[in-house]
C-alpha cells in the first residue's frame, strides 16, 4: 500500500500516462502483466488496474487533491518495493507513505 501526495494535477488526471506508468512499474518489479483496464472519471480522477500473474497492482487518483493511492500485491519472486519506488518518482510525489502487509 502506497499513498502519494503533492503530485501534479496533469499527471494524476492523465489516463494514458498512468496506464504507461503502471505497465512500467510491473516490468520494474519483475511481475507478469496479464491485462490492464482503466477508467477516466469526470470531472477528474483515474483508476488503473493491472492484473498480474502474481496478483494485482492499482492506482486510484484524486487530482484535485494531488493524491494517489497505489496497491501493489504480489507473490513469488516479484519485488513490489521496486514498483513503489518507481511510481513515487514517475508520479512526481513530494511526499509518500508506504504501508506493508508483511507479517
């Protein structure tokens, strides 16, 4: 789980950019992309969901607040922390919070 803050509106409201970013994040963390779907909301906001062989990854945005919520759930040899680091940089977050479901 990753919350991003201070992201530019234009990035968070750009469905194509976010689809490309999540696709690159999947590759970065050595996961296997099965399918990707997205939805542009009006007046703003985007949700992108990547189905992975190892589970899933999603981005939900609130451009008016400069915030995004990212879920990276994986199993096997995938490295979710690499996807998180990539998305922090790619979405130009000025601040972030990363949670973990490790037990």
